[in-house]
């Protein structure tokens, strides 16, 4: 079968291009065996269905079936019927026929995640008839933290702002089912104050999720549950400043929002240019900063992946005494490229890892996690304890159940083709209505970056202002850049239907033609 460049699985970061010719089954069995041995697949872990893993790897189903059979013969995995293939203890006695061999909840033929929300755009209340609508001025001047609140609150017909997931796809049915199951089994004392690091159930589930999907071997005791990446950055900034480290370099262009959260605690965030291979480590060294905030798996907003040579150069910088803050903000959303392993999996003592479910489920859950180097871990736990005593326990337990049952992975498989269709619709609309634009970052993520090599007849903030006046929300590239850059736009596609996306891009094309 054709193993094109996008073949690869998030599960264990499997890449079939590593396999020798004619040795796919041997290679896969070896990788699975190693994951069981080193603890990334602990006892009770469920392997992906053979059909799903074969589709991800672009190999025949027989290859996966053969690899699973070999591990079963070795006593490392066992079939559980509708419960799938799970990792077992080779020293444990075999389960009786018909007996439940696993204490994990059966998911069986549970319905795939689906939204209970009505389809279609949410109507926006009309402006009061007695007042003439004012032309928006949100993009005038330098952006401030409240700029994001203003943009979210601004009325619009079409929302193309980046960072907004498909909220209509939130798995309401599965969430309610998991919440009922959690409440039914919750002891009275579990409603009390808990561990500020998070519930043991979620910390175990996150550790397994990272091992399966991000190539990170984490101990549950090392996981710190936080209220999203925003709180993680605030806690990190507080701890680093107390440690005498008050300068953190950032990518440029790079996320305005994350930079603002850091600047609330840190004295300076010097910009470091990003090119086609990611952050320029030579420029990072020149800043003299001892820490840097990165989005290496899918750089925001350019979408580039930190290249192999650049990764090695960055890891050497970290090994020489630097600290990397790795924001893994939407690594799960990829379409045309293989998975990119997290930096933390290579150098855990020098990489502070941040993740969340804001782009996978919803920002409203305010749930994320940190993996910190040992020298910062206890101080971060203290900072979390003093901030809020820990995240709310009930949502953590529900999320843990979705992760452990396989529902969250099924949800991700549902989202990927949906997002791909919307991305394709946006790329096609750009080709039709903005022929002079160059598209960046289409292989993964939930947004595209557009640049205009031929220039624009107006600034990107003026174009964003005009678009908002016509009911289309987006962000100008200049919001996210401090170094000189050509004008550009950052457009999100996850939250809109293909028809809305096409209409929104058509508005931009018309505005640009009128400005010429």
C-alpha cells in the first residue's frame, strides 16, 4: 500500500517509514513489545482496533493483525471480544471464559461521540433598531489583554478567529453518560478537598494518554492538573521569577495571548524569529535568555514544525542550561503529515511540558496539565495549591473516564475528517477569492496563516477592521508579531461550516478588491 508522507499514528508515534522493506509486522510487533516493557502501555491498556491502526499507518489490516497475534502468543496482550485487545500481565492466571477479565469499564459498542447541539450557525441578535451601528475600532492601536474579550464579544455572522474549536461537536451525550457513571460510583469523601495536583484518576489517564499519543513516558505523580495553559503559564512565570529567571524568549511571530500571560509575571519576553524550520536557535542564543516558550509540533501562527536539525540544536541549547517551555497546544489535529514527538520525551529534565483539552473538547472545561522538571515540580505544586487548591474534581473524573474508555480517541477520529473538510473548503475559497495570498500551515492544526507577498492596499489591521464591520471575525498577523513581517491574516476554520467559510473568505476578497 502507499505509505505517503502523511502516514503515521498518534498511538506510540508510530511511523511506518521506519520499518525495513518487507518487515512491517516485525517492526510493529517490536514497537508494541517495547511500549509494553517500558510502561507506556501498562496492564489494562487497550490497543487500537486493527482497522483503525491499519488506516492510520496506511498498511494492510493483516500487518496489524499479525503483530497483535505475536504479542498474544507471548502472553503480553489478550483479546476481550467487544472490549478489544488489551495489555495483560503475562504472569497472571488466564481469565475464566465469560468472566470479566478487566476492571476497566466496558465500552463495547458505545455510540460514537456526537453533539446534541443543533447544527448550523448560532443566530446573532440584531442591533437595536434605534441606533446606527458603529464601525468597529477593536484593531486600532496596540492590542491589550482585553482585546481578546472584545473580539469574542463582537457580534458577527461568521467567526474565523483562530483558537476556536468546533464547539458544536462537543460530545454532550458521552460526557453525560460518563458523568452519571462517575457520580454513581463516587464515595462521599471524594466530594471533599483533594490533591492540588489533580485527582489520581485524571493524572493516571493523562500519563497514559501522553505515552500513547505524544511519545512521553510520564509518571502519574509528575502530572500537575491546571486550569488550562493560561493558568500553567501564570504558575510557571511566578515560579521562574522567584527563581531569578525573569526573561523568557518567545517565538516571533508567536501567540499574542500566551505572551500576554507570561508578561503578567515575567519582566521581558524578547522575540526570536521563526523561519521554515521553526525557531532560530542562533537568534535565541543571542538574546541571552535562559528560557524559551515554544510551540514545536505546530508553531503558532505559521504552522511550521520544528525541523530535525533545529530540534537537535535546540536540545543542545537546553542541555547547556536552558529551559524549554513546550506548549503542545493542538498537536492532535493533523491531516497531511506524520505525528511529531514531543520534546519533553527526549529531554524531560530541561523541558516543561504544557497540554490541555481546550482545542480537543472545549475551552470552557478549563482543564490542562503540566509536566515539570524535578527542580521546579514542588514549587509549581505549591503555587497551584495557593492559587485555587486544585481544579474541580468532578470534571476531572469525567474526563479521566473518557480518556480511559477510549471515547476521547474516538472523538478525535470523528473530528479529523470534519476538520479536514473545513480546511479544504478554506483553501479552495482562498484560491478562488484571494489568488495573491500564500497559505501556510495547512498540514495540521485548526487555522491557516495567509501572507500577501505582493503587499496589500491597506494594513492587515485595517482589513480586519473592515471584515468585522461586514460581520466576519479574524485576527491580523500583526497582533502576533513584533519583528518586521509582511501583512497577513490568521484564519480559523474549525468553528465554521464549509459554506460559512467560503462566504467569509469571499467577503475578504471583495474588501481587498475595493481597497485597490
